C-alpha cells in the first residue's frame, strides 16, 4: 500500500511539473495569439490591457486609433485604415512580431499608406517598440 501511495504522489508531482513547464513554454504563443485577435477584432480595451506602459493603443471618439510606442512617440491611425492584421513590416531582432493596418476595402490589392506596429514580448505582456506610418 505504501508503494502505491508513493507512486501516486510521484506521478502527481510529475504531472504538476509537466503542466507548469508546458504553460511556461507556450506562454509567448498564447499572449501573441490573444493580443492579435483582440487588435484584429478591434477590442482596444483588451488590447491595451496587454501592453506595458508607456505603450498604449486607445480608440478615439472619431473611430481613429491613438498609438504610443515605448519612446512616447504618438501615431494616429485613421478609421479608414483599420483593421490590423498579423504580419507585415520588416523583420528585425528588436521586435517579436508585427501587425499592419490593411484598410477595410472591398477588393485585394495595393494598400495606400499602411501602418505597421512592431511589438516586443516582455514577461507576459507586450511593448510597442515602434510604429511605421507611411502617410
């Protein structure tokens, strides 16, 4: 009976270690996926809650977005340029991923004045490292 109890305790401990390490390893992917979904679906309060200050994304009364990066630089994205989609921009070691405003247009093609936000992962939250606005 004692051997069975020790085995159960050992297996429970092993499961806890496995579950914790699995949560930690895939944390980055979950944060990025959740954040991207919020930004793509224009849930800006949820998006802003996942950012580390001074980074900020706020919806304005006219439907545009006010984006503030880590350096405090402010960029306004007009409503016509929304929503944001994952990807775009230039790859770099200074950021983890990017999202680009592709404009809500009826047909695919060239995007006029795209806006790309570059993000950096920071201990479970995100920072806006920079914003490229071509307008």
